C-alpha cells in the first residue's frame, strides 16, 4: 500500500458524518446555470457566514488566500 493510500485510509477512518436539518427542504431540485448559479452561491455564502456568526472576508479577489495547483495528467 502506498503512502497516499495509507493517508487516505487514515482520513476516511477519522471522518464523521452527521445528518441534520437546517430549514425547510429544497422544493426545486432542478440545476441552475449562469447568473442564477452565481446569485445562489452568493446568497448561500452570506447565509452560512451569518449562521456561523463569522464576519465576511475582507480580502480582494487578487489577494484571495488560495493557490491553484495543476492536477497531474490534466
């Protein structure tokens, strides 16, 4: 078993999933596209920050704290 597989197995054993209800179930399960999708993500993000009692990030898009790594073989 490779080191990658060993670490993946260890992570899987630590995972804990809990099912809970936050609000009313989603009625419309049809996918959304384009501007509607962006609007939905923005609303959900704001709602999650509010539920977590966390202030919105103050960084700009140019200074976002992430990095993009090319996937091997892509």
